[in-house]
């Protein structure tokens, strides 16, 4: 990893966060990052985690994802476009690609005159590992 991040120093805490997110394959929330980081650097604080996550987002190195829970998850920003399936029962997040995304993007841009710069698709449902009786949702 570089020693400089577009005008910002690559501190040991930033490097540690990027390594943890990379090694985990992403989808960690701030508390999970904190616990993993604390295991490797006992001096690190939760406020340091949040402060550095905000900077890494601003530098476009980390993506913040909003899934079913009230908190955010983080993954490395990469060039490979992908989307997410989120299990409403166990919370597991699965990544997927779709050949329809480029066509949908082009169609929307042409009909709306809107220049799309980012796409985030999160589909929610139930994974095959969760019991089928958990799939029944009450209708109100």
C-alpha cells in the first residue's frame, strides 16, 4: 500500500483498517472493525475507527454499504461492480454480478438525461441456509 493517500499520510491505523477490510472480504461494520483492530493494536479507539473510515470514504478507497440493519458496513472500493443479496434472517451478505446492470444504466441515462456515477443494488430475502418456516412474513 502507498505511504500517502492523496495528501494524507498512510498512518498505521489507516493501513490496519484497510488490511482488515481486505482480509475479511468486506461487509464489516465499525464495531467488527474495532474488535479486529483492537486485537492487533490495543491502543486503537472506536473514534479512531470512525474518523479513519470517514477519511477512507472521502478518498474513495472504502465504500459504505447500507443493508438491513441500522448500521453501515464497509468494503474496499474496487473497480469490479457487484451487488448484494442480504438475508433477512441470518444477516449474511452475498455478492453477485448482473449482466443487466450496464443495459439498465444506459436505458435510464438515455430516458432521464441523468448521468449515473454510482449504482448500489441490495436485494433482501432469505438465503438457502435459513429454515423455510422463517420465510413467512406477516402481512399487515
